[in-house]
C-alpha cells in the first residue's frame, strides 16, 4: 500500500488507544448527567443518547462537532407499546473492538475498530427491560435494540427517525421497483412527506463537512427496513410489513400481499438489525467503510474451515447468456464455456433453459466447462424451492452434477419470512458447497461475512433495464449509494444499444468501478473478445486488494477509482452526462516505472476507443478528456518500460 494511503486509513496504536480512553471517560461522565455519549476511536464521530426529559428517548450524531443526524426520536415498540417512552436507563457497559479479518471486494482486509456501549433500559409502565447497544467507528455509528426472550412470541415494530441537517443534499429511490430503482438528487427541504426511500440513503452534509449514508446491517430473524419521509427534513424507519408492495411483488406474489402486510411475531430474544449511519469527510471513506460487515458474525468454521478462503469459494468473472444473443442449447452453452476459457473467466451462469437438458447433458456441460477452467451456475426461482424436500433435492442434484453455484431469483419483499428464507438458502447451499447469487433481492446487510458463499446479489437497476436512457448519471451515482451496502450484480459491460448514453470506454470502466466478487458480463463473450476493449477486460479481476476513490469524484457526475490487484493498479473513470477534462496525479502508484495501457474515449464516436501504451511513474499526471457518458481505463504494471 502506498505510504499516503496508509496514512489516510490508519493512525498509530498509541493515538488510537488514547482516543479509546477518552471516549470511555466521556461515556461515564455523560451518564452522570443522564445523557450517554460514545465517541469513535479517533474522536471525530459521536453518538449521544438523550434521556434528560424522561419522556422519549432520542439521539443525535455528530462528525467533527458538526451535526449528521439532528436530535431524533428512537422508536422500538413491542406488541404496540413504545418502549422508548418513559424509560429509566442504568449505567452503561463499555467495550471496545479492534480486529482485522480477510474481506472480499473493495479491499482484501477489513478493519473492525470501534468503541461501544450497552445501555440497560427499563420501560417504566411495563417494567420490561431491554438493551440499547451502540458502536462508534471512525467512519460511522450503529445501534440496535435487544429484548430478552419471553414465554410467547411477540411483535416488534420500529419508528426511529433520522433528521438531516438543514442544507443537506440527498440521493434516494422509491420502492416501486423494490431495490431496482434510479436515484433522485434532491435538497432535503424538497423531499415531500410520504415519499419512500430504499436504503442506503446517501446525503451530503452542508458546508462541505462530508457525506453520510443510512442503511442497516446484520438483518437476521427480523424484517428489513425502508425509510419514509416526513416532509420536515426527516425519514422514519419502517419495517417490511409497512412498505408499499413493489411492482415485481405485485406481479409475482399478489396473493401474498395481504399476509405480508401484517407485522411478524418473533419467538425468543428479539434483536433488531443494526441501524447504520456511515459518515466521512469524503467519498473515499464511505466506499472503503467496513462498518456494515463488521456488525455481522464471522463464518461458521464447520462450514467454512478457511473462512473467505475456503477452497470451494471461487470469486471471478462470469459469462451470461441472456441479453446479447447466443443459443439456449447444450452446444450453445458449451461454446460459452469455451469462450469464457479464452477470456480467462471462471464461470458460466446458465438461465432457466438448463431444465431442458437431461442429467447426462448437464454432466456433459459441467465436464466441458471444467476442461476450460469454467464452473457452471444454474438459475432457479426462489418460489420453486420453498418446499424443503424440493430444495434439498435441487441442491443435492447440483452437488452431484458438479455445479458450483446457484442464481436464485424473485424475492421482492422485506418481510421477515422472506429475510428468514435468505438465511435458510445460504445455510443449505453452504452445506452443499454451493456459491450463491441472489436476484430480485433486498440490499446486502453484511451477510457475506457470515456466509461467504454469497458472492453477489442484485438489488440494483442494472443492464437488464433496457428502457434506462440516462445510464451515464445512474452509473456515476451507484458507487456512492447502492454499492455502499455491498456487492451488486449489475450484469455490466454491454457494447450494444443497451449502453444507452454511455461510451465503450464507460462500459469498460464499470468493470473496475462496480464491486461484484462474482462479476457477470452482459455482453456475449465473443463480442467481448472481438471488441477493442477485450484485452483490457480480460485483465480486470473481480476482487481487489485496495481501493482509492479519487477526490474529483462527484455523486452522479463522475466516479474515479484507483484499484490495486497484487502489483497492478487500475485507474477507471465512469463519467456522467456532461463532458469534462480531468487532470489526475498518479501518486497512488508505488515508486518506480510502470507500463501504462490506456483506453480513452474516441471523441468522434462513442462506439469506439483510443489506445495508448506508455511508461509512467508516480510523479506523473494524466490529462483525461471525457465525453458525455464517457469513460477511461488505465492499467499500470509495476516494472514496465526501460
């Protein structure tokens, strides 16, 4: 890692320990005044629980003494009773976490460093005791409620508010497409009451203080959250039963709408998912945040003996026959395997037409793929696998046939029973050594730490949306909104009409900028091989050792990423709808000469590119003209040149 990057992301052990001591002293002192405050290890992020009025628990979050979430109500309900009204809190229990563990996608090692408090709370009227747990990281805050077990199932609900500062700018989309929406940019004062927002909801703080994003983590045995605007700069948390049914759900599961509009009862201990507010001074901090997966437990060593590096887990690139031609036959899929092998790609995802193949033909395809170093994935409807016997039979068949992964589709709701189903599928797939790609799904909430067999999930408006004509702005928005929650299967890179208002260089750049440990290419593999960008695309990995978001990045306008794999750096720019010229330093490179292979926009034709090969070092700058919807990709190989 370059020394500058190390300095940006870490601080010395002594300094961190000093902040830990200060944060805990602050928490103890604050409780004597009835409020409870916990600060991040570096002291910049603070969560304050406000209990002075004895009526309604509320909280606020600050970053460098600037408001991120203004004083907002906490709201946890049980069987219709608001447990955050009329509450007595006891002395907080403080703790700290400081660990590292392997990760996959944005960088190869995650840092879990936080200060935490567990605040015992008693609802005065019912005498029910519960715990509010808070963790403060250098790049965010998370809190959750834990209600002890009872002798009967009970129904939780939530009404926590998130009030944004005056002058904030927010990016969000509604729930009509579930998580397959297009983000709007609005000033917070323009957001109307009753508008719905699917997390993550990203906002820019006024006064160039930084950025923040609201989402959730460790969604287990609980309904998923969305946010409803109150028209007064606030969003209120709402669980799945309150969400308006999306178009995909109305289309496929109309008979289930009424049932899933009822709140879910939970037996035993009730643990809400973590309510997460990421915060940082720049977009680089948000993109590199480990907060969401830090809040999830590590994998079961019985299922994953080497964790993320368990042998049968194989991140990589995939070919996919769906939107760019090809034969839906055994021979057609064998050809895709051959071409995938020529590209150096690791996987071939086969849609539902695989059911027309006999078992013998399916084995033939698997064996043919293996000869070319290509694993076979099979698509299946989630509804088909609801029956436990059918599910076990399908997964066992996949295991017996040598299938490496399954693409499971059509969930389309955040009800608790749907969330439970994800975890059943992940566990049973792990037991059968199958990797997973969820489609028609909710956003990730860090599950891949616990279940590293989840390589990717969709929950994004991707290349399948042929009607999206403003793809340039959409693509330049997603890295700082949806991708903050984790990996996303956009099914990227198309050189035909679906690229809409983007160039070939833009399409190539998404292969670097979009995070997907299983990266599905939308283009026919022959079209990739025949395209001038093909040699560059063959060299782009699906996981990264290091990521730096360059300061020129602006949500919806330009996403500029430097990413490292081993000794090789890539610089990629996804440009929005307006042409511009950037001058960028190469200071992220290590010392020494690098051979640079560059793809640029052709100013005369969006469906063409220009190439350069030169020698550069870290003191150099690149001048990069970008067309409207344009892009850029550079690969820098250590030791190149003379």
